[in-house]
C-alpha cells in the first residue's frame, strides 16, 4: 500500500463493522479483546498498519461523539474524519435498530457503589482543555476536503446524565473518598464532618458534597459520573453554573469515569465555564 492512500469504501465498512461489534460488547458489559479484533480486521484491509487502524477507530469514536453516542474507552475521539466514514456509521446504526437497546440499557442501567477499592489510586490527572485544531490522520497526504455534518442526534450521553442511580452511586463513592483523603492527612474530625448535602438537604444547592481542606476551609464538591470514557461530555444545571462561578475558589467538580469497570476521577477546580467548552443552550460541558 502506498503512503497516503485513502481508505476505500470496503475498508471503511470493515472497520465500522468491527468497531460496532466491540461497542456492543462494551455497552453490554461483556469481555472482548481489542487485540484479537485488530488482528482479524487487519486481514481484511489493504496493508494497513496497527497505527493506521488505531487512528481509524479514533475517527469512528469522533463520529459517535458528534452523534451524542457512547464510544469505546481507549479510542479517544478524533475529528476530521472522511464523509464516507460518518455515512457508514449512520448507515450501520440505521440498519441495526436493535443497537438502540444496547445503548439505552447502558445509559439507564442502575449502578451500585463499588466496594474494596484502593482510594489512593482513584485520582488521575485531568485532561487538557484543547481549543485547537486536532491533528489529521497521517495516512493521507492532505486533510479531508469535506467534514460531514451530523444531522441526526442521539441523546444517550444526556440520558446517562439523568440516570439517578448512577449519579447517586458516584456521589457516595466520592463521599467515601473525601473521608479517606482527610483521614490520610490526619484530619479525622474534618472527615467526620464531610456531608452528602444533595442527600441531606436536596439537589438544588449547586453541589453534592460538603468537604474540607486541611486548614478547615469548606470545599464544595460537585460529582459527575459516567460508566464510559474519560472524555465523555457531562451536563451542568444553571444552579450549578451559578454556584460554581460565585464560589470558584472553593468549588471542585469531580468527574468519575469508567465507573462500572475501573472507576477513576479527575478534578476541575474553579468555575465550570473556565474548565470546559460550554454549550450555552444545553449546558453540555466538553473537555476537548
């Protein structure tokens, strides 16, 4: 295969078919092997490298992201995908109406707070906010000429954001983490004062957990939980945005991700609007 050769229609179809098969396993919580899938897929392609396939999978994630769909964690979404790729993803979804059941079930499934976690391993670095052009896939000599405009939008990410069981389980995990954090710093009395205020006082305060810094100052913690990828957008309410803006020095948003498999979280401190790209109509918050 010559360097810079665009993916053919048959190659795109094969890549989408393979990706969506893995995504169905992901949505249903079943075990699968990305390596095995890639090994079988490469047999169907025209001399593509593992790196090229990785980029194509990331492009498919980018299409799904723009649809408001879930994608496979580990395949971070990339934009600048071919028009034929977006059309093939749309075609696959249209031809597989049962796929809605997988996505809907994943969005609405109840959740429970995990047990026996190593709290010292939960916190990870936050993703960088990237308001810049994403790199183009290296397999082409020039950027794709036409960016496909997504017409139809799905609301699976929004539906998961409304999943009260998942949200409450995430809040309870962070409540435990905050108690652990303060105990680890030698502040047992402060740990005892950590309060799940969205449960004890209601959901309209603009934050979920009242915690503390070692000097005794209050820390207002909002928890956003997803069962999916680190980069999955989340939604903020108007009361959360207003409260975060007024109390930026004490406000922290904890973003829990991959909650049902390998829960981790990162922290966005300060005003939500300063940490995300915020849609002014839907209050959808994106980190990239």
